[in-house]
């Protein structure tokens, strides 16, 4: 989305951080920074509605900060 001029923030579970890093490198953006979701949260396929809402409340301020930062990080 950034390549289209649309501010975006990637959220990646720590179990997938290696794959995200490889994708960023392959996309020519090796320093791309994302928000990492740590354990005890399981990867997204296992989230119920309560977990999703709790995590969204935790991450919303971080996402907003990233989207409004002058340098995009």
C-alpha cells in the first residue's frame, strides 16, 4: 500500500517474523518495520472474538502512532 501512497502498518505474529523479513527483503524493503504480536497470543488463526478485540485495543495506539509519525516509523 505504501508504494501506492497509502499509509499502512503491517502487524505480524512473532512466529511469522522470519517469513515477513524475507518478504520485505524480496520486495526491496529490507528495513521495513512492522508491529510484532508476541506470545502468549497464538498466530491469528486461533484468535476468538475476545482475543481479537483485546489485541486490537492494545495495538490501536501503536498503529495510530506509526500512521501519523513524520518518518512513517
